């Protein structure tokens, strides 16, 4: 887990993926973990709409957690 997460370039993306994994490991339900990560993303990007935050968080979780990919993602513009 640690090595894969450390390859994520964006701090917001790394924070979201790490938080999601840790919340799920500690028994937090999927939807609650997703919602918490959406809030976390908006802390990093207060200018983002709720819809944009949900879309990016869902893409990052799918990419890094579900698919287990360490390849770069399109993500946000904060790069």
C-alpha cells in the first residue's frame, strides 16, 4: 500500500486515496468513506463544486483502489 500511494503526484489525490483506504481498513462503510473523501478533496480545493469533487474522488478510488493501478490519472489541475 505505502509504495503505491507514494507514487501519486498530487497531494490532494494522495490524501484522498490514503484516507479512503485507511477508513475502509478500520471498518468504515464504503459510502461513508467516499463522502469523507469528498469533503477532504474540497478542503484541498474549496473552489471545486460538490459534483466535481465526487467525480474526481470516484475516479481516483476506482483507479487506485479498485483497479490497483499506480499509473497517473488525469485528476485535477493542481498537479
